[in-house]
C-alpha cells in the first residue's frame, strides 16, 4: 500500500489555526475601518456639529414651507421671517434685553440658592444612612410636588416681587438636587473606602478624601441637568404677576395674538439654555478631566 494513501488533503489557509498576532492584526484593521450607524460607534466632532446644525436647517425649512406656503394661518403660527421681524422690534422698541437680563438673574439666583442648600444636604444623606433615613421620605414627597402649585402661597407670603420668583425656582430645584447628589455619593466604590480605612482614615476623612472627590463629577453633572429644569420654573413664575422677564413678554404677546413674539421668546430661552449648558459642560471637563480617563 502506498505510504501516502492515509495522508489527507493539505489543510487550506482558512483551516489553519489563527495565531495571536493574526488575531490582533485582524482586530486592529477592523477597528480602523469606519462603520456607519453601528451601535455605540463614536461620531467625530465635525460630523457631530454638521448633524446637529443640519437638523435645525431641516426644521426651519419645514416651518417655512408650511407657513410661507399658506398651509398654516399666521394667527396660529408665524413664519420664520415674521418671527425675525418681531424679534427685531422687541430689541429696538420694547427693551427686550432688560427682560432677558431679569430672567437670567432669576434663574441663576434661584438655582444657586438651591445648590447651596441641596449639595451639602445631599452629601450628608449619601454618606450617612441615618441622615438619609431621616430626610429621604420628606424630600421624596416634595420632589413630586409641582413648583407651580406653590405660586399662590408664595404670592401670599412674599408678594409679587423677586423673592417670590426666586422661591419658585428654589423649590423646583432643591429637592431634585438633594436626591440626585445623595444617590451619587452613596454609590461610591466600597474598595476605595476600605483602602482608606486601612490607611488610617476616620469617618470624616472618608467623606472628605474619598466620597466627595469621587462624587464631584457626578454632582457637577447633576447641577448641569437641574439648571435646565430651572428654566422651566422661571417661565411659570413669570407668567403670573410679573412686569418683566421673557415669560411676561410671552404672556403679553399671547393677549395680542402675536405668535411671532411668542416663538421668538421661546427660541431665546432655548439659545440661552444651550449656551449655559455648553459652558457647564466645558467647565466640568476642565475641572474633572481625570474622570474621563
């Protein structure tokens, strides 16, 4: 019998076992190939800006199509051109910059007061479970109460001045911040705490050296999110019993059926909020650059 008769066919390259180097090269080449619309695939900075601006362009074009084309009555929805014209009149004839300044002052004033109260209390609740057990039922109860429901009481207690509007924003923000900060602090890594105890830290040192530094990026992100909610509360506060502010302008425009001014006021709120959000993000990245490593 031929000695080679029991020898099978030569293995093909596909049947050869892959070496670790070949696997690494394949994975590296797969990573280098761009994959469009893949799950969790990152988007470049330029593409992100183009896509974001592109949506606004599409939105404005659709808005202009329906309003300038006569499909929607100007009484119900002003066109982009009419909105820009009304916005120009607001700045040149109705001192709209004063209204913007008052609204920004109310938002940041009430938000800062809420943060000064909520952040220390949230840290205490997250770090010490007895404090959490004492405060959490009341804070959770108040968190579900709409800030607008307090406006009649706040008008009775504080009148129609700035204090009433600051308190509306304070009430709408403080309870949200407290619980979110408490959750962030309470989710600290236990191994870091045990390591600190092993090195001789006491309870106060754990809070000061482990819990607060570890939770700082999350606390900053919480403040950024709640700042966006504060803008909704200030408009509610300005809709009732106010003589200045963007919300006051929107109320007056509603009485005159001037949808151009209403839309312009809404857009101004969105632009200011977007600017403050980007500023908050940039500040957080500079202060806590280590958190993304």
